C-alpha cells in the first residue's frame, strides 16, 4: 500500500509572518511531520513583517516544514518576490511561480495559477495577472505526459488565487478561467483563497470528456485568511495518495453526498481557443543547459526528509520544457531514435559528433522515479550505445545531473579506449577542485539504487564503477562536460560550456543523419 503524504493548506497569510511560521511549527510538532505546506491567496499582503523574514533568510531561524506560496495579486506586491533564488525565498519557503505543474518526488501532481484574471491579450510581462493563454498552458501541462489522453486520471491538487465562477453566488472577483481550468484538469482537490470565507463543497462529479472516460470527483475548498478575527477556518489538513498510484476503482467510487458539477452549464473557453495536447507529430528536442530568463518561475524544493538539504522538483509549464516530445518549443531535427519511453538526440552544442542524450519522452524528473518498464528500456538504450562505441574503439561514459533541471536527461559520449581509464581520476580531481565529494556506489540495477528524494549527480564509468554525490550546494552545472573536456581526456576545455559549441542547423542535420545511419545496426526501435 502506498504511503500517504501529509499536507497542510493555508489561506491568505497577508504578511503575518511571525504568527504563520509559529503556527506551522506548532502544528508540525503536534500532528506532523508534514510533507508540504501550500499557501493560496495573498501571502505577503500590503505590510508584511519583512524583519521576521530576514531572520529566516539569515538562517538564524528555520521554517519547520517546506512551504510553497503563490505569486502576487497586485503590482505593488511583486517587489517581495524579486530577490528569490530560483524560487527559493529562504530555506523551506519557495515561490511556485505564476503558473505551472509541480510534481513532488513522491509523485503528487500540483497545478497552480497565480494572480488575478486579466482581460488583456498578453500577461507575459507581469506576475500578478493571467489570461486565457496561461490557463491553457496549465491545462496542456497537465495533459502533456499522457500518450493516450483517454487514460487521463486528473491531477491531485489545483491551487488558484481566485475562486472559480459558479461555485457560489455573490463571490467577489471570481474567475471563469479558473472554472474552465478546474473543469479541464479535474483535480481531486481545488484550493483557493482571497475571499475571506471558508467554504468546502460536497464532492462534485466531473463529466467524461475527450481526455478521460472516467467520472472523476473534485472537492473544492475555499479558505479564509490566516488569523482572521471571526476564526473562520484558514488551515486545512489532508492525507493524500498520488492519483497515479491509486487504483481506478478508488478514483471513480461514488459517495452519497455528491453534487453535480457547478461548471456544467457555464459557457467557458471553447477547445478551438486552446492548443490541444494531442499533437503527436510535433516531436522536438532542445538543449539541457539553457534556463528561462524569468528565473523566479523556476525553483528548488526543500526535501522534508533531508533537513536543510534542498531538492529540485520538476516544475513546470510543459510548453516550456525543452525535452518533452509533446511540447512545441523544441527542435525535431536533433532526434535520432524514439522508443516507447525514451528517445535519443544529439546534444545541443555537442562536445563531439557522437555526444548523445538519452531523454524520457514524458515529463519525468530523474532516473530514480522511473517505473520498471521505463528502466528496462533505459538499460536497452545504454547497452546499444555501449556496443556502438565499443565497435569504434571507444568506451561509453554516462552521467546524469538531477539538479537545476526538471526533465530526465542522461549524457552519453565515447572516450577513446587508451584514455578511458583516466575518467575516475579526472572525476576525483574535478570533485576536489569544486569541493564535491564523490563516493563509489553499487552498480545501478534499479531506480531504487538512486536517491529518490533530493538532487544528485551520478556517473557510470566504462569499467562498471558508479560514482555519485548528493552534495549539490554550488555544484557547477557543467561539471560533467568539464570532466569529459579535461586536458587528459578529450583535451578540449573550451567546449565545457555548450554555448561555445553551437553549430548551424545544417551542421546539426549532417551529424544527426550520420549518427542515425551508423546507429541503425544497434537500434532496437527500428
């Protein structure tokens, strides 16, 4: 039986930081530990107790459990989110972002949409409002990992700042876009704030649509503001098993207190207004080491089981993921081979013409989270590549960096046999240079051999040695490339940064064509 996750959800904190942090610590001691604390509505308010927050930023105090908050609701509140480090405000306090999907290491899928609905065509330049494109992007992110959309099981939690239109009458500033999004992604729980009222509806049954034939139920919870004088409920606790780990019978089981969907009679977005997630021809690829300029929309998480250590959760707006084959922002011409769960592609800015990436087709954070079937295919790709390089008098070197990236990617590159024995020495030298302690671990035979929680870097050497570190504070993003490019291996240190190795599209086309042709005898997908 899957272990349930313990969550707290809190309404608008509105800057009452001292009381909020104290309450979380108290509840966590009495009833915890809690895996996550999620905050909806307005977190900072007009006059936040920033001097209290400074104590946590200086690490003189620590937030008792990992807390995730939504974004600003007005322009003047955006200043409080300006100094985040990839979303981290301080240890155990993180800004989720304007919109996206956050999947925890335990598999819990949380969609979120921050701010207030705007009638403007584009809201890309601010974080306090959203439009149709934002709601559609969140919907598509929820659906994008499903090869067969008819099997969509919904998501676990939807967090929005505003209430959905149609849930209750006389709700101030409710949003039809929120109603449309809830109707589209079918969360098991939908939490929101900003209305200074507590309301928990009986579960309502979502009608089947083209994305799922299952009649999934949603529980809506609107929370009052934290510490309100009327003592309306502002903190909600729940134990939840991720939807992907539940049996179908549990998902569709009906209760006696169900009500019809409050959105069934509403005129919402038509499907023609949004991009559909069913396009299977748009299978593209892009590089691993580029990051969104709006870094506040990407963040690290804080692993509740690792004390002060931080874990980078996958996050994300699926359309902006450069690796998901269902996304439209990646380059098709770099793809070499596509299996059931993984595909091979030429690395952007390759160190050599045979520098390859193994990537998951769907949005998976790291190899530690793979299913048995996915792991089996990953091993087949590794074995095929290893034999490919052996037949060219080379040894294959694999490495995975599960840090500051949200999509599983494994680098593979051939090293000449006469120098391949030096890889371990170079790894150790580079580790010493950056104060990174790499330890030898047993051969990887299953996902469970890797750390399930928290970031890591793992390297698989040609002789079967596996070296791993979880010491990721200040870890250099180009660490793996620096090892390969060292003067006593490939001797091309100028290529350690992929941006110094950019090729024209014509050059990339030629390299992909050559590799695909050479790899055919080893390609089990053909």
